[in-house]
C-alpha cells in the first residue's frame, strides 16, 4: 500500500515511518485502518524537530558557541556546531525515530 502523504511529512517522521515499515509493519497497518498514521507521523515529526532545535540552542549556549565565536573563528564555530548537531541528532534518532 502506498502512503502518498509521506512526502509531506518532515525528515524525522519519514525516518520513523521507514523504521516502522521494516520493524513494525503491523503497527502501520493498524494505524492505516484507524486513519491515524498521518497525524501520528506529523505529530512525531513536529515534536522531534522542536526538540532538535531547542537542544541545539541549549547546547550552543552551554558550550559558548555564539555569534562572537562565529565572528572571531568561523572554522572553530563550524566544528563545534557540527559536533552539537551530531550529538543532538543521535538523541533524536534514539528517542523519536527508533523508539
């Protein structure tokens, strides 16, 4: 069965959908029958994206990754922001996508 709405769901919702297709196809089929799959994935994606953005901001503040650092040492700012993004992405994957 083709779920055409998937292209309208964000990256976190799409990743979770793909995970469920592989590891929990029964869950997807039950949600399809109930008509709740699209709303579930939309809500999960929104919550994951909100958490992702909030955590990046919090980590950057805690670690002193700010506009001043960006102006003074752009390469260091980029390195540290990439590190923060990678850590936060791992959290989102484990707590939202693969949960």
